[in-house]
């Protein structure tokens, strides 16, 4: 596997991969790779001839009081996992390559970025949309794969790609979960043993709410119960638990398909997100 850190070498390497009309799939990540990321890599292998993974901890998507400095980084371990998966190329630029002095352009996906995590993390999705657009232009993949774990992010990237006429296909991959139902996340590494045990209350509450809503329960009641159950289970606070139209992300006060439960909650110093199809 080639590890590349500058754009000119990247362009040459991707051109070489594409020779003979071969297709390239990109899996963007921030590293600290786990089975969730690897499930995206495996999907990429199924749908394209070559897989490019990017690892870039993107400073512009972290707020001033967030965990940019503390975010787990272990490129050597990540690279070893990607070699085992048969990845052709690891794109791992430094911050100065991604954002050279004077970098002053950004992308805002206004409609989809305001609510949910966008409300709790101002500027976060502008940072995500901008870096993903740059990754698309840098790698020029035929396909890019994102996890459904970050449902709002996936919707925003689909809209950005459509609005800006990016000529690639975007695929969503199902959420990879631990045996007890907790969605895999690099941030799970922050949890103490006691917090990790308690964290299962989060997916359990969403599962119960989805079942209640499909069974005809009042949506507001089901969401309030889920919030209460998450706190009762040991979380310190709930940022939001919402029922949303799965595509437009508009909040739903009554159940209609396609619907998705979207949620974020805090336990100790860790903020976790999750989501679930309803119906
Ligand atoms: P991150 O490194 O957290 O930015 O994630 C990189 C990509 O992996 C994103 O598209 C995430 O949605 C995806 N991802 C992270 N965790 C999971 C998971 N548990 N299941 C599926 N996809 C995931």
C-alpha cells in the first residue's frame, strides 16, 4: 500500500490506478480505524477495482472546545489494518497540505446542516462539506462511501455532491455495532469501563422508541421516553432525540415513512451519536 502525503503524487498514483478503465472507490476517515470503517472498506472493495482510504483529522470540523487535540491518532496501526484489507493507497495529508496559508473558501449546505448536530456543533458541517469536497477533487474517485452512522453527514454530502455536480456515486454503508448494540465509534475509546457498560442504554432507548412509534405511540411521548431512558441509563444529558424524514431530515411530529430516529447524547466527556430506521 502506498502512503501519500502530497497532491501531485496522489494525482499520479490515482491516474495509474485508473488505467485500463479501472474504477476507484474512496473511503474518507479520520483514522483510529475500527470494524465500522473496515466494513466501508470491504464495501468499497466489492463495488470498485481499487480502494483509496483517506485519513485526515480535519481541524475545521471541530469546535473550539471540542476534542481535536485529543482525537485518537495511530497511523501505523491504521495502515497495518488497511494493508490486511488490500487497500491500494492511503491518502494522509498534513494540515498544511489540506489548508495552505490563505485558504479561504468553504462550503455550507444550508438547509440540511442547521438542525441536530449542526445546532449543537456550529460550523461542524461546513468543515465536513468543505473537506469532503476537497477530498473528492484530490482523489477524483468514481465512488465514495460513507457510514449511515453519521446519517445527517451522509445526507449533507449527498446534497453537496448533487448541488455542485460532482461526477461520482455516493454510497451509504449500514451501521456496524458492538454485540450489545452500541454503534462503533472512534470516540468509544474515551469511555471508562463503567461508561461503556452504561452506553448500551443509548441504542436500547432508540430501539424501544422505534418500536413504540411503529406500534402507533404518540411521537412526542416516545421521544420524551427515549430521552428519559437515556438519562436513567447513566448519560449526563441528551442533545436531541428526534424523528426525521430520512431524506429531507425535516422533523416529523407524526410517523410517516421513510423515517429515521436521530440522536446525540453525552456521557462523561464523550458525545455519542446514533440513528435508527423507523418502520
Ligand atoms: P470518522 O473516522 O468517524 O470520520 O468516520 C469515517 C467514516 O466511517 C464515516 O463515513 C462514518 O460514517 C463511518 N463510520 C464510522 N463509524 C461507523 C460505524 N459504526 N458503522 C458504519 N460506518 C461508520
